[in-house]
C-alpha cells in the first residue's frame, strides 16, 4: 500500500510525463542526469536544474565547545562564522506551489564564510536517507519515470524500478510539507569525515534540526498560497531570529558510509556541533540566488568527503547546472 502511494508520489515528484530522447551515453553521468532533469522539468534559463525555487537568508553559525574535539575545521573554533542559507522546493520548476507534494523534499543549503575568505558548504534536504545509492541508479530512476507516461503498459518502468529499489518509497515516506522552512528538519544524507587536531577521523552525517518541528498534512498544504513558504520566512525574520541546531550523527564501526540509502541505527550518538542563527532575508533573493553555487564536496581542512560516490557526482552535476543557468 505504502509502495503504491509512494510510487505515485515519486512519479508526480519527477513529473514523469515527458518522453526523454535517447540518452547520450558518451557524456559523463552527471551531464546525463542534468539533461534528464531539464527534459523532465523543462529548461528554465537562470534557474537550477533541481531545487529551482528558493529563498536566500543570512545569519551566523557558532560552534559548541565539543565540536572542536571532533574537527579542527576553523568553522568549529567557536567564533561566529557568517552564513548564507538558501531554502528551496524540490523539482526544477521555478513556479511550483510550495505546498505541492512534489515540492518535497525541501532543501537547505548552507555556505559558511570562513575568515580567510574561503567557503565551506553543506547541502541538505528533508529526506532522512536517499532513494538511490549511485549515479547510474539516479539516472535510471529519471529514465524510468520518463518512460512511464499515464498510458504505459503495466507494470510501468517506474513501477518496476520502485519494486526493485525499496529505498525509493521508504525515503519518500520520510518527508512532508513543513509549516515553515523554520520548522523542518534537514539531513546531509551523505557521510563526511571529521578530522581533529590529533588526526583522529570520525565519519558523520549532518542533521540540521529546528527548535520545533511542524508539518502540514497534504490537504492543508495544498490549500496554502503558492509562495507561502518563500514569503513566510522573510516575514518571520523581521519579527526575530530563527535558530537551528547543527548536529553530527556519529558512525560506529561497520556503519556504511558509501551508501546514502542506508540510514545508520537511530541509537547512534548524535553530537551538537553548534547553533545556526538566521537573522535577515537578503534584499533581492532572486538576484542573490543566481550567483550562489553550493557544492556538497566543497569542504575546508578538518572535513573530508567519505567514500560515498554521490558526493563527487553531486559536485559535477551542480557545476553543470550552474554553468547552464548562468549567473
Ligand atoms: C545523485 C544525487 C544528486 C544529484 C545528481 C543532484 C543534483 C542536483 C542539481 C543538478 C542541483 C542544482 C544545482 C545548482 O544549479 O546549483 C541540485 C540542487 C540541490 N540538491 Fe541535489 N542532487 C543529488 C542529491 C542530493 C542530496 C543527497 C541532497 C540532500 C541531502 C540534495 C539537495 C539539494 C539541494 C538542497 C539543492 C539546492 C541547492 C541550492 O539551494 O543551491 N541533492 N541537486
């Protein structure tokens, strides 16, 4: 039952109606994926291939005392680090209503501006784990959706894909429309390695948790104004700051770091790394977001990508999307 509902949601999420032309197998897989996104969602000049609709805000991050014992990264030294944060709706549709089921999972991309003028990024979304583990699977997911128009004979390619990839419906079942971007929780999904002054290495997955989590049911979400999330956050910030807790779930020996479909056991220790305080919207978000590029693998000394193959793929796909959207 859950599977059927989830596969409908997935098809809707990826708008599986357009037919894809034959895929260019000689292109890097990241390019094939951005091609597939453009073809499924349409090409919208100036906008991201995925998470096209968003809002940009600013604030700072201050690490808690124990963060430095896990990582020597300068952002964990306890001083206030300025951040630029972009919240977003899923899909490559710049006009998607914020309350649409397809706008899940909502995203949160964080850019930490370090004292030496370099940047370190975290790109999270509301999924507690990812539907697929590899680049090829992600491409094949899009291709299956594209090959499954409403009149496709059953079982359709997307039904077959979902049946053979149980992480797809399971992952989609972990998200819902939030009351506000300030009341959703966001997960890094991919593992990173924190390295401290002594050279000790600890694999982690990031979590960004609000003071209060609040979601809407699908019927209530569908009744909200099309831009309710985008306009609510700047209004909320005028009344006062919004805070989130940046946390790290610590891997234990044997936990898989290279497969984003596999959540680590819930009892794994979660350490508070610090508090993100957002205090203002940027004056012209639509202009600001065009020149912003968040890269999951852009990390400073003291943080390293794990062996998760999605990190490198994401870097390549985001750069490809950035090149197409211009700035
Ligand atoms: C196979 C894996 C993935 C691929 C190929 C992919 C692809 C993309 C692309 C092409 C963009 C547009 C980038 C731009 O123009 O700047 C994007 C944006 C985004 N993705 Fe992914 N993505 C993947 C996995 C993930 C995961 C695991 C997360 C979170 C856990 C995530 C969260 C986001 C967010 C939040 C944005 C918007 C970033 C912004 O605000 O600039 N994606 N993705």
